[in-house]
């Protein structure tokens, strides 16, 4: 089942939402986490340089499992609880 209908106009084909879909179905659900740390602030909390965080993110899409929220202006916002997330992951894996 498709969620879009297609109509043919003189200028070309237009895809538009099916009548059964409402505007709310296009809005992403808000995240329960708070993202307010810049890359520099996130790097300072992790005792590394910002370029280290950016390199790791560009390579793997995260910084050791912590994923940022990308903004339309290509900047990244990192979660406030990132240190707790990294510590919990380390304790869970049992690494020293």
C-alpha cells in the first residue's frame, strides 16, 4: 500500500500525500533526550579535541556509540547525558 497518490498535470507528474494521511504522520516524534552540547563542548567533556570527535563521527557515524543530532546548517548537537552513556557502555562491556 502506498501513502502517496500520483496525478498527471500538464507540467509533469506530481506526488502528493494520500487522502487518508494527515499532516501529523509526517512529523517525527520528539526525542526524550536533550541535545544542547556543541561539538566543542562535547569534546571538552571527553577530554579530546573537537577535530577528534568530528573525525570519529565522519568515519563511524558516532563517537563511541553516542550519536549527535544533525542540524540543517550542518552543525551537530550532542546529547547532554553523553558522559553517562559512555560510562554505562564501558561498565556494561566490562572493559577497563
